[in-house]
């Protein structure tokens, strides 16, 4: 038996897996292979399993590291750290593998990796799945003798950080050319960014109804905090950090703003938040918003929630939100009654 590999090398690579929805039909044990790369004078690749590497891992995303060859040796020892990346390209500490153990890769041993990176359900409900893709980071260390070759490795391009640059542009106000008066506050923004993201802003800022260049555009019926959250989405394509206690209220107000400025993706994000946090205190208000702003999916979830067993409907009727539904959307109550009828 030949000696084990004695070279040392460390490399980190970021891999993005696009087209997640197209991989969901792959059965357990079937994976997708990345391009090969070199660490410690050996070639490696990563394989992504959309429904787990083995039967006991069904329903999980699995990421495994493979050795392509052993270059004349029987075994290669290596440490492996695998992390799911968030929207900013930072590792999510709760999802990954960080082992100090040296795994043995050979014709009889391996592959090794993270069997349960994250469940498919949790991934689909998280912000880590963006534009039908997600990214992982893999750090490989082949220990022992000093490895002097410089390693520059990218199996795939790193996650886009465009949203961070646009977010900084919004927060700094650098180069802004339009201001808005919202709830007593003056907010600066960039006409081209707003117009590119919203057909309503396009019409207001560049169309026949555009404001004068030096005008401060007044925004009525909206709080400054909500307007700023909407601008954050326009610039970064994501929701700003929101306190847990404010999630439902902000999602409700943002849904109205999204409909007003024709931001369909923002509407969907708000609907997702309202569905996740639905209870007896919020169901009636969410139902009214769904009716008023043509959110069929949210409306269906509200009906399903109200029709569930127990005293949920009674609790909803006792809530102030029910009075709002009765006064603003009487037709939806008739529809609700017809669905509840035996």
C-alpha cells in the first residue's frame, strides 16, 4: 500500500445551484455534479442531492464532496466544511457541516459531506432560495506537509452582491435626484431606479404626469416607515429586517403599497408573511386586504383558516378586524358564509 498523501492545501469555493424547481423531481440518491477543482494536488467535485443522498435523508438537501482520483496514492485525508449561504453570501451557521475530523477518501471510503443541510420545505420557505437557486460554500483542507502552490479557486461565480451596492446607494443618498415628502419626512431616491422597478413610478417620474425636476413629490396615505421599506425592496429585491412584533402590521401596509405601485413580487412576499403569521387576530384583516387588492391566494388561505375546526371563527368575529371586513367588504362575508354552509 502506498503512503497517504502528504501535501497540504486549503481552498474555499462557492457553488450556486440554479434551477432548483427543475431538480425537485429527482429521487433520493440522484444528484447533480459540479465542475471539478483542485485542492492538495487532487481533483474534487461536489454533488447536490435535492432529495437526500440515501433513503434515510429523503426530504433533505444533501451536499457531498467527492475525490476524482488519488494520483498514485491509496488514500487522501481531508477536512471539509460545508455551509449554506444567505442572501449576502455569508454562511448560515445553523445549516452546514463544520467537522475537525479528517475524512478518508479512497476507492473504498467516501464520499463525505453534509447529509442534512436543510429540509426542502425549510429551503422553499426561506430567503436563501432566491431566483430559483441557492448557494453553498465548501472549504477543503488537505493537511500535513506545507503546500506552497497558490490556490485560486472558483467552481462557480460567487452569489450576486448587486443588492448590497444598491442598498448602500439608497442609504447614502449619493446621486439622488428626486425627493418625497412622506408623513412629515423628506426621503431622497433615484428616478431611474424607481422607474425601472415600478411602472407607476415610471409614469409619475418620466411620463406625461411627471413631476417637475425640482419638486418634492408628496406621498399621502402612507407612513414614512412603510415607504422606506418599499424603497428598500425596490433597491435590494428583498424585505428589510423587521421586528417579530411588527411583521404582520408591516406586511399588511406593504401589501397595500405594493399594489399601489405595481410591485407584484413585493405583494407575494407580503402574502407569504401574512399566511405564515395568520391567527384569529389577523385573519379578518388579511381577508379584507386580499379582497381589496386581488390576492386570490391569500383569500383562499383565509377562507381555509376560518373554516378550520374549533372556535376560530368565533374568535375572529370578536376581533376588531371583523368589523373592518363587514364595513369595507360586505360581499366577502356572503362568500364566506356560503363556503361555511354544510
